[in-house]
C-alpha cells in the first residue's frame, strides 16, 4: 500500500534577500491500495506535480512521510523497481540519443530477475503497448506524440512496478490518441494488476480509468469520492468542475 | 459576404520537397466562426500561420489568400506587418511564449497599442483595464505590472483576448487556445471567445483537436487529415451526419470519454 501521511511543502520565491515563503502543500494525507487506480484532479498550480515528485523521491517533504508497504520512499531501495512514472512531456522524457530499444532495455536491466532472453521481453513489451518490432531502432524524434508516450509506458512497466504514477500523461496528446492511451492503460492494469496514481485536470479521463478520485485544490484535498458516486460531489469546487466538464 | 477566401493553398518543405498542405481552399463569411479540426501533424497550424505569412522561410507556400479583397501573398513585408495584430489578430496556444518574458505584460500592451493605434501610455492603460475587466480578470492595474511567469496559463490567454477586444480586428485566428488549460479555465476561455464575438462581431478561425470545444463555438467545421481537407460542413451537419470515415473516428473517440462520463453523472 502507498501511504501519504500529512505532507507539507513550501518553496521560496523571489530574489535573494527578498525571499517569500510560498506553501504548496498543506497537510495532504491519503492512501492508495495495491491494484487500485486513484485519480487526482486539480487545476494548474494546485500542487499535483509537487506531490508526484515527492512520491517518486525526487524531492523531500518539509513535514510528513510517504510509505510504500510500511517503508519510507526516501530510501532508494524502497522505490527501486516498485514505483515507475510517466510524465506529460514525452519529448523530453526519452534521451534523444537513445533508440527505443535502448530506452526500454535500460529499465529492464534494472530488474533484479533479468529474463534470460531479453530480446523476447522487448518484443512483448512493444506489442503490449500497441507498437511493433520495427520501432526498436527508431529515435525519439522519429515518433509521433502518441507513439512516444507508448514507449514511455513500455519503459515504465518493463520493471513490473507495483505502482505507476501518471503525471498528466495524456494531457499533451490529441483527444483521439488520449482515448487510445487510456484504453491501453486499462488493459495493462488487467494484465499486471498495478496501482495507478493518475494525475490530471481532465475529469472525464479520470472518470474513465479511476476507481476513486481525489479533488485537489490549492495544496489541499477538498474531497475523496468513489467514481461511481461522482454525481454526489459535496464541495463547491468539485461541482464547478463537473458542471464545466459536462458542457465541454 | 466572404471576409477571407483561400484558394488552392499549398505548403511544402523547400529542402525535402515534401508537401505538408495540398490544395486547400476555404472561405470565411463575415462574422462567422470556422473551426479547423484534426490531429497533430495534419497541417492546421501551418494553414493558420500561412494566412499571415508567419511560417519559417524553409517552408514555401503557393495559392491565393484574399482578405477583404486584397491578396495577402502579394503584399510586402512592411505592409503585412501592418495587417498583423490590427486587422488579423492571432491567439496562440501557449500564452507563456507569446509574451516577452523580460518585461511586464503592460509594456507589451502599450507597445502593441502604440504601434497600431498611436495611443499614449495613459490612454492605452485605460482601454486595457476596461477590456481586462470585461474578460473577468481581477485587479487589472496590478496585473499590468506582472511578468508573464507570474500569471497562470488561463490568465495569459484572457490577457490576449483582452488585447484583441481593444484592437477590434476583423479576423481572429485562435490556434489551439484552450489546449494548454485545465477544464475550468478552458470553459471560461470559451465563454470569453463567445463574448468577444458578440461584442466586436469579428470573424474567427478556431483551431482545435477537441470536438467538444468546437461544438460550443463554431458555425462551420473543416476536418483536416495529413494536409488535406477531408470533410467540411456546418457544425450541426458534422455532428449529426458526418460522412467521412475519419470524421466518424474522431467523433467516436471523443464519445468514448464523454458518454462514459454522462452515464456516471446520470446513473445516480
């Protein structure tokens, strides 16, 4: 289980000597069960991405702790091979000098139990994300947005993680490609039974893939709601969000 | 009456000779809104930039672009500069890169208004403040003293719309203006666009990959795929009676998300 307990974080803004403290997260706590898909929805600047960086251990919280199966994610040994991430900007998340093969195999080699036939692993991974073997020798600039994001997903699932963190993973794709990627994520979840933390500003996408949704605003949790009870949202912000989404 | 007539517009890469947009022709009636819909790489943005000749020099274009009876392709660089902004305003996808990061947004506005309308600082500020209040921006006087990085994407987008309100252009080209925004800002920006059309009655070309957004705002729709227009018609026609396979595919993918969402909302 992934447990986030009372996380606070603040950054310093402004010129040296004129620093202003700007609090981004105010005591955030929630838990994500194994195999659960949890959506976090909020407007830009609400602190969603900061939260992701902490779960991934890229940044440390000021206060509070994040545990994976009871161990703190501050230690690399806790995170390694257990938590993977897919980010919004697919162009900058693959090394431009790496072929698709090298980008994905880098992650496979990190696994403790490397399969004897790693070529087979690569082929099956590519197939699972809807690409074929001809993509192996391509470079990131030769891929379209949807293809690059599929490669990122293949790389993320290569080490068979228990949790996949999707930070606005579909936001910069076309609507038609977004749906394809969401369907792919649904299929993969059935195969590997991974837990998803799906961060987005698009409530329709979150409703499509998530079991529970956290409505996040200005660094605080407004409401946690099951997706099938989405229409019974209590908070004002949640209602506005739903109303605007229905129109579009 | 047509305000813009594009005839056989083709765009190709000069180095490789690869055609990016082939023979696209369309018309825009005065006061109406035309949406160009397609996936990334279908040539929507290239078409938009070709209208004001803003494509990089490595891309060549041919065809006629007649705006208010004048062929824009025959104008000199200085003449087309006068048209850009005053007569044809562009609203870009990324507000952050559309403003000069090294100066406060007020400077950008004063410069633009001074250049096109010859206004002094105080007159320009007065007009801008009124327009910013109209697009629901709070505390406009303070906002004029902010740098672009201090403002959110939605705010910058509304700033650009406010500038368009003051300039009162005849044609507004909006290139994916809502793509980089979250749902609530997206909704608000669309409302501002509708308001903009009501108040100054300008014609509009609205580019998007999201049919949900297009349905709210457009009168006519062009569907583009790999540089070609595959279907065109009124918004009602496209949404009820799409003929081309690709248009149906776009509609079906969009419906996958929205139908599921509607079911959830109605299910209780």
